[in-house]
C-alpha cells in the first residue's frame, strides 16, 4: 500500500519556465515532507523540506507548497534550468517515526 | 569525505548465492535504512534500524537480513539470491528527531544471473 504517490511519471518544461511537480499522500500522521533529486547512477540528494505547521517553504529557485486538507504537496522550480533535469522524489515521515516513505518519482526534463 | 558510503557499487552474482552489501555513515546518525529501487524505479523501504531497534517492512523476504555491528554500519545480507532480487539497493542514514533529512549512499546495482 503506497502512502506517498506521484502520479506524473514524467514532465518536460522549457528552460526558463516554471516546473511544477506534484505529490499526494494518504497517511494523516505524516508531518514532515521532503523533496529529493536523483541523477542516474547516484543516490538521491536532499533538496528541500517542509513541516506540517507551514504551508510554504522557499529556498532560492525551489518552493514547496503543502495543502494539508488535500494531503497534497508540490514543488515549484522557477526558472527551470537544464541542470534541473533529474528524477524528483517526494518523501514523508511522521512524528517520532523513523520510517521515511518515498513516492515513485517524476522525471523532469528541462529543454534548452 | 563521503557521508554515507556503500560497497560494492556493482555486484553480479549467480542465483542461489549469498551476498552482502556494506554501508557506513560518518554523520553520527542514529537511524539507518535500506531501500530497494526496482525496475519500476520505486524507492521501497526495506528496513530501518534505530538504536538497535529493527523495523522490517513485512513484504521483505526473510532471505534479506540487516546486520549492524555498530551505530555507524548497517550491512545487508541476502541469502539464496533470486533473479527478482536484481535491483539497485540504497543505504541511507538520518538524525533523530523526525524532522530531518536522510542522506543516501550512491547505491549498489545488484544483478542476479
């Protein structure tokens, strides 16, 4: 039973435009959400996170939005750059819980 | 200096063999994980290990067993390898408190022939 879902396996965006990656979760006990970026033949690397007490967190070109009522979060990248082309994973964990659950990933391609 | 390192990076072996993948972290983290990324690219948690407490994903076959000689190491042992075990295995570590990120190793691509 997959608790974190990314329904778009791929996304293509023109350089300079906004990329929006979406993630849905089912477990209402999740209170911390993360986005990871993964290049081929490498491990996932942490990008940005958000606590459930916030609805937005921004770090440079990356912004994560959280809608708790909809159990939905999104990652906005603006402006998108060719180097952003990678697979992006959404992840979630609950208070005091060790497990970190990942979505299936979205492959972002930024077209120069 | 690599924060989470796992060896080997590639492992090719025959069906029925027993193999191990090693993982070490130098971040002082209390929690370590093993994830499996299969052909569908889904990152599935296999185990989490925190202060000697092992939490096992119930769908993981008992041919897979984690071994932690100390807090900095969590090795993965696989007995009687099967073709379906072919995947990329990632080790990760995470600090305590819940609201922290996990750091991943570079992955081990296991191919069972």
